């Protein structure tokens, strides 16, 4: 008989019989006690003072002692039970304990120490790193197919795969650079910079060089992009941004600038340079013809030196 070492809630059975005829003794639980010795040490009374009779009809003479965890904490346990009833005998129990959980020796199982070491790698180190417990599957990258990190990770070997029905990937179509490298760029570097997590979409800057592949000196008709005033930054169009000859008389249509299109105070004396209007800019006849009688300028003053 064996029991688990240092484990609680275990039972041991003893058999009581009549020495005069060898018959099983029933109904004698109250008269039976026992002494216990662990690893050959001195005997002491068991914690369970009297055993429990198992079944007088179906298992006559069998009595059960309950053992505490402390009573099982030994390699060899001896239990000597006695009965105070005359002629009733019980044989002593010699119990060798064993561990509840035994260590598995892979070398003994396979006969190979290499197999034992590999099993430890797989189920100890590798399992914690490469096993997806959510999907109950091993995680494998492309390099693991052939065990190489060369430019051609498949080392010339063809991997049969198709993206959609009728579209097959050729030999070398998937490489570390084109797959693993680009995925890292997209989902690590580029994602952090260009993905809008608030709106769950990629965001792209409007860059002419991205449309044309180069920055042209002048945008052609096919390059033009409609821009509204609301989308322009304040002061984006300043004098420094306009070429000196960008606005010339030849580029302004006849009648394009009329009084109705000018603000009431858009042209004031502080906005006209001192020498902006000289003698050469005035036609006395046209000025006189286009001014009301009350507002006509003195022809003499214009002739004398213009308006300064």
C-alpha cells in the first residue's frame, strides 16, 4: 500500500479478525485504536482516535483511519492498530509514500538527451514566446519556413499561395524586405505619423511632388487645384509673393475694375506714393471730360506739375 507524501485528507484501511477462527470482526470500531511511526521514529497515537467501519455487510472487518497531512510527511509510515476486544487482531501497515506529481524524464521516455533538450526548448522557452494562446496556434514568420534571413528568404523554394482565385504568387514574390519590412513601416513608423485614430482613417498631406513625382517649376492645367479663400492662411498672398510684373495693364481686361468693385475708402492719400502719379500719367482732356463740373480739377494745376 502506498499513499501520497505530505498530503491531507487521505485514508488507510485496517482489517480486524477473530484469531480463534479467522473470521472478520464487525462492529468493533469503538474498541480499535492505532499508533503511528514516521521514518522509524517513536510511535504516537493517531489523530483519528477510532476508525470508521466501512461496511459490515459488504466489507466486513474493514475499518478506515483518516490521516492528517502531518502524519503523511515521511517516506516510511508504520501504523499498528489494536483492539481491546478479546481475540481480535489487526496486522500492522507498512506504507511507503510517493509524490503526488512526478517529474517527467524526457530522456527516459525517448531515450535521447537531445530530444529531451529540444522538448524543453519547445514547451518552456519557445512556448511562452511563440505560442498564441488566444488562437491556440504557433506564431510563425516567413523566415521560419527555410531558416534563413537572406535576400530571398525562401532560398529558391516555391511557396504555393494565391491572393485571389486565379492570381498566384511567383517564386520570390514575398521577401523579408517587401513583406516584413514594409509591414513594419506601415504599421509602426507610418501608422504613428499618418493615421488619424480619432476618425479611424489615414491622413495625407497635399504635396505637389506626391502628385507629379517631382516639383514642376510651373503648375500646368492638369496640376491645378481649386483653392478657396477660406483655406488660405492669413497674409499668404503678400507683395513679396507677387512678381513685379505680375499685374500689368495688358493683363487687366477693359472695365475689370470699376467704381462698384472698389471699397469706399480703398484708395486714400496714404496708400498712393508721393511720385505715383506724375505729369506723364495725366491726360488733361480725359480728366476734364470724366469729372463733374463741381469736381473738375484745375487744368492749370495739373499742367503745372501734376498731383504730388
